[in-house]
C-alpha cells in the first residue's frame, strides 16, 4: 500500500510540474524587483532554509508551489519558495520591456 501512495505522489508532482511548464510563457513573465528584504525558502541539505533576498534583486515568478500559500520564484538562476503576498507587498512589478533594458 505504501508503494502505491508513493507512486501516486510522484505522478501528481510530475503532473503539476508539467502544467506549470505549459502555462509559463516567456512573453508573459511576471517579474518583480524587491523593494526591501524578503525572506524566501531554499531547499538545501535535505531541509528548507530561510534566505534573505536583498532590495533590488529581480524575482521571476515561475508558478504555483504544491503548498498553495507559496509560489516558486527564480532569483539569479536559483529556485526558491516565497509567500505570494510577500512578493506583491514587498516587490515592484516590472514590465518585460523595462527588464530587457536593465
């Protein structure tokens, strides 16, 4: 029974990753610049670690996380989990044209 549960969890994670990849379109990137320090979670050494994003760093929203309180973001090529309200309140939304000129 345990193997079946594990297998179904793997399938659901893969399905979610596939759906996020399908909905992510380069022309519709959601990019934010951190206005002040924001705490994010990184998965390191088999546990989550809190990391501080510095003001001015660019956060690219990749998609929803398995836990609906978080979204997955990419910062300087590394993926993190962050509370969605923290991005909206602590970040400045950037248009694609503005980001290309940086």
